C-alpha cells in the first residue's frame, strides 16, 4: 500500500496566500486552497475529498500540481487537449479569402451566395480539411485567421461594366 500523499511544509508567505485564496471569487482557486491547507494540516486525501465533496483524484491532482508548480497551481489552466489543432490554419488564409471572393457557382454549387456550411463543404471537397466541418467551426476558423465574415453580396461583383452604377440605387 502506498503511503499517503501530503503537501510539503508551507512557508509563511505560501500559507498567507492560501488563506487569502479562500476568500477569492474563483471557485477553482478556493477549492485548491482548501485542499492544500487541509493537506498541510495532515489530513489524508480521502478525508479531504469527503469533507469537500469532491473526488479523491481531484485532491491528488491538486497535490501533484502544487508539488510541480507551487502557488501557480491556483490558476486554472486551459482544458483544451494538447493534441488539438486547428484544421484550417494560416496556410489556408489567402486561399480562403480568394475562395470567398468568388461565386459558389464556380465550384458547382446552385447558389450565388456563400453560407458557412457551403464554405465547409467546398473546403472539404478541395481537401483542405480531413472531414466536413460545421458552419460554426468555419466561422471560428475565419475569425481566428482574421477574415471577417460579411454577407456575400458585398464581395461578389458582376463583370458588367455598369454594375456599380446599377448597384448603387438598389443598396442606397
């Protein structure tokens, strides 16, 4: 059987910071402070978990984080997986801009206005994404790449030389 895990002896400054963290607005920080202070008092992980109404694994995770990071463990980290990556990255910024400035009809679509789902379909068809993304995923990718999503009527122009003159009364 493994011996119980406790935090190391706390310095006065660390103890003071943990005490102050108990009055914080962030629930994550308050819970971590409660766990670390209880462990410093000699309570076992199972007792701390029972008293705080959390899992024993949560207590062990907090103790390991304190051992590795010190007081920096009081700030919640991103829950995004380390292996996650964007399907549409910076390589496709210019290609996406070019795509959106052309009519969907050029890509065999029955409409002349882009929708996010239609962009997702074309991106997958061109092999830019390994699977077809949702419209929301495309919207997030466009925003991350610095491409503002506007209504297509502002982007697509006609080859008609009088297009601007004819268009002005309709949009005024």
